[in-house]
């Protein structure tokens, strides 16, 4: 069993007079996502639309955001233990990944691979990809995902591809 590291989440808001307040200040521990090969996920916040409505008092962590939130955005913390890897997949989103600690291997289709280390930033633009921790230490990444228009190939949009759609793909 993998033990994930807690992190602090602070959410601000407004009181009835419009003054800034701290709505919540808590420690969150990522939890293992089914089918994620040991990776721990924690949604930090989500918003159902862009631009975001700051009058919506819903705690963005409580929304069912899935991997991406159509029309909106999601920020989550992902802990990837040594040796774990995600299946190949593609989402019609633009994803900003910031490696806070450790390193992660990004694999694209046709075997293209690169290592991204602490402090590195990944801009994932709707490509088929997988994540793999090839090191002996936990890798922690913050991902911000925003819906994007699909990439067009000869005028035809590329579809989202869930892991189950990728059997035998490499």
C-alpha cells in the first residue's frame, strides 16, 4: 500500500460585506484512483465554466470533475510512486503539469519519451500520452486541466481516448 503525502489547501472567499476571508484551510491526502496503477489523486478545485463565477459558493473539490470538466477547469495534485505508470490516453484539454518533486517520464505515441524533473513544466496539448515514474522516489505533480477544442487532422477532430480505447496501442 502506497502512503501519499498530505498537502495544505487554502480557499478564500468573501463575507456578507465583501471582505476577504479564509473559507477553508485543510490538509488533504491524495487517494488512489482505480486503474491508476498506484497513483494518488486529489482534486484541489474545479469550476464548471469559464470564465469562472466567483459568486458560486460550491466547494470546487466537491464537484464530480472526472479527468477533465467539459467547459470548465480542474486543478489536482497527483502523487506517482516509483514504478507506477498510467495507461496511454488522450483528452481534449490543455493540461499544465508542474513537477513539484521527483521526476516523471512522459511517453507519447510512437515511443517518444522525455524525463521531466523537479521544477519542470509540461504543457500537454491533447496528445496521446502516458506517465511513468522510472525513479526510486515519489513524484508529485500539480495538474491544471482546461477543456480545449480537439486537434484537427485534415479537418477531422481527434477524439478523446480513454485507457480502455487504447488496447494494444503504442
